[in-house]
């Protein structure tokens, strides 16, 4: 007889319930979705979804759901439709989270604190500030931050568990910027200065955050979108000498001061996304000396824009830094000479990922055998599954075989064909052109996998 879910032991149901927890957001892997303001975690006022539903099935399920504080430790707060019970709902949710560290997203528009229940919600949430671990402030206004800073629990203590802070503010109207309540913006941002464990700052803010007071020296990860001006990103990097990972998008520019030197001696991974074709960005970067001696992974993504200027700018950076780069990822349009010179400056890489648009890497590797001599893994990113059959497998086979026979370079041991699109099952030999099977028989580890 089929086994009913009611017959499952409580320990197994507990594990199943834990799998209903939201997946950890990874903006480093998918920063293009960073501007979305839809809730990442369960809406505490949506009684038809999230942990609330688990407790509505039966008495047993309710008991188990209430015994898992982790189910209630991640949530999304907004202005409620019903004003009378809003604080009670939040208090019930927070009470069920026990002593777990809290991860939450809150959409705090300009009128949040002026709302009948908004101030009370913020006051209730502030009482748990000692448990805040990840805070995502979406569409946050300065009035909200000022109100938060005035909470007694916030003024009298720090944020001992806070590790990640995300700020996403809208562009304010001119009349709001000139309002007296916005005269001293820095005080509002000082509220997060006393966070001894804060290591990650996610900046989707149009403000110049470098003028505000954060514990800059302790930050190890910085993610910045093209909502900010390019100079703002550079100024933040200047304030964060201990960065280990940096992911920034350059899109907006304005009049800037000159930054003569940015020394990031701990930086290991750097992702740069070019969002427009303006030469102002390259002029700005060309005036700054950048030192990254510990850099191991470099990702330069220009998409439909020209990659040539950024390659030409970073080549002397890599040479002067004398870093031992291991991983390189490139996308964009460039010319052969620029790509060749750049690859000559990254002789230590063991893995190269190319987004196939106009980056003719395989012909280069065929003509210049000594290029990237330590290369062992090649990734080719295709936009859709059908592109596999338009890919030059004959040229790939020639490059692999030539390097295998050479005594001057390492053999290419693995090739990943990374495919976009919506297909769920693209693995397996049924998608391989015949030449791929031949290469596999010759010892090459060649795989087709889906791009996340």
C-alpha cells in the first residue's frame, strides 16, 4: 500500500520542512537580478504562503513547524493591508524564531514610518537588532534610516551578528532632497557603523555611500550595481583595503576627482561589468593606479559592448601587480591584437571561460601554441542549446590534440560547454556532436552543462 505522508516520522517531516526554507541569495553569481525588489523571503503578512501554511494542515504539522525556529528566521516586512493586527503578527513571527540569527528584507518607502503601524513595526523589529545577521533595505528612505537610528535598542547597542548589509535607495525628487529632514544624511548611515562582524556591503544605492560612516576596514566583500556612479565604486574600494571579493558594474559617470592609487593587497576575485560604451569610464580607470598582487580570479564582462578598452587597461595592472591569476572569464567584442596581448599577460591561468560572441580564442590558441601555457580547463558559454552544433568542434579538437603533443604547454584536460536556455535536461551523449564523443574516447573530459 502507498505510504501516507501522515505515517512519516516527525524527524523526516522536520527535514522536509527545512527544505521549504528559501535558498540563500547569491548576488555575486547573479547581480543582474540585483535591482529586483520582490521579496526574497516569506512575507510575514501573507498567511497563505510560507511557514504559516505548514501550521494550517493539521495539529501535528503545526507542532513540528513551531519546533523549527529556522523556519521563522528569514522573512520579508512591508506595510500591511490590515493595520490593527500588524504588530501582533510580527511579534508572533519573531517569537517563533527563538534565538536564531535573523535574515530579513524590508521595503521601507518614504511613508513607512509615518504609517499608522509602520513605526510600531520598526520599533518591534529594532528590539531584535542583536540577532540581525543579514539586512536588505529595499527602496529605503532617509526618514526610515533616521527613525531606525533613534530607536532606543539601536542607540544603546551595536549589531553583534550583522554580517551582510544591502542598501537599495530610489532616486529622490528634488523637492525631497531640499527638505530640512534630509540636510544631514550621514547621521542616518552611521547607524550601521557599530557592526563588528559586518563583512559584506551590497550597494544598489544612487547615493555616494563613500561619504557615509561604515566600518570600511573590516569589509571583505563589496557588490555594486550601475545605479551608482563609477567614481563612487572606486572611492569605496579605496576605503576598503581588506577586500577579498569585489563585483561591480560600471554604467554611470559624472565629474570626478582623480584617485591616484587603489591598493587591494587581499583581493582574490574581481568581477567588472561594463554597462555602456562611454569612454568616460575608461578615462576614469586610466587615471588610477591599481595594485592587486593576490588576485586569483578576474571576470571582465562587456556583453554587447567593446571589451578592448578594459583589456588594454588591465594588462599593465596585471603585469605590474605580478599576481598569479588562476581563472579568467571574458565576454564582449574585441580585436585579435588586443586579446592576444592580454592573454600574454595572464600566463599563469589554468582555467579560461569565454562567452562566445566575437572572442576568437580557439584560432589564437591554434596559431600561438605557447599562449596561456598552463591552461587545463576551457569553458565556452553558449546562449542556447542549438549553438552547440554551430560551434567549431574540429578546431577545438585540433587545439586539444596539438597541446597534448606539445612539451611546452600543459594539456587541456577538460572542456565545459555551458549552455543557456530553459531546457531542464541537457546533459548526456544525446546532445553531443560525434566529434565530442571522439574527443572523450581520446581522454578529454568534455561536458555539456546548463548555465544557472
